[in-house]
C-alpha cells in the first residue's frame, strides 16, 4: 500500500520538508501558528530579533521564495 509521500515526486517532498522545518522553527520563535509559513511575515519578525536559528530560517525563506516565483 502506498502512502501519500510515496506518490509525491522528490521535488515536491523536498519543498514540503522545507515548509515543515520553517514552521517548526517559527513556532519555537514564538510566531503564531497561522503565520508559520508566511515567508514575508517571518522575515519581518526576524529583523527585530536575534533568534538562535536565524540563519537557518533566512536560508529556508530564501529557498522557498525562489521556488514560489
């Protein structure tokens, strides 16, 4: 029996993994749950803080922004 992950192509799975990681880090940072995948919102919040995973989040935002275009 196949799972949904088995049916997705690797590129789609990779994108979803990036969003999942971003969401997890955003929650840890204190971002509201409904904003954890909002790239612009998180980016704006990062400018005002010195979060320990700031570089990783910025990297994820950069990659996801390129994909979105």
